[in-house]
C-alpha cells in the first residue's frame, strides 16, 4: 500500500476506528459518510491526518492507522 500523504484520497476503516482509544474519547456514533465517501488529506501531523470531505461538514483529524487509500 502506498503511504498516505497530503492530497491523498482516503476513507475511514470502520473496523479500525470502532473501539479505538480515539473513539472512546468522543461520540461513537460515526456518520456514514466517513466510511462511504472519499476525503482528502489536507495536512499530516505526526500520526494524524486532517481530512476534508466534499460535504458541508467540518474537517476532522483522524489517526493515519484508521485510514486507507480510496479506490480509484
């Protein structure tokens, strides 16, 4: 798998985010769009990526381990 970088299109992997430390620290009712639509990495800081979805929602930080490259 290619390394994720700024500009990469990604999706959140449900099996990896559910039950994670990050998930237990916030509302665990994840919106379907993070699993079903592509987001674009705007920035990377250490182990986290700031992701923008093409919907009118706030950009969100996700752990890189919770993301996968979107299918082309």
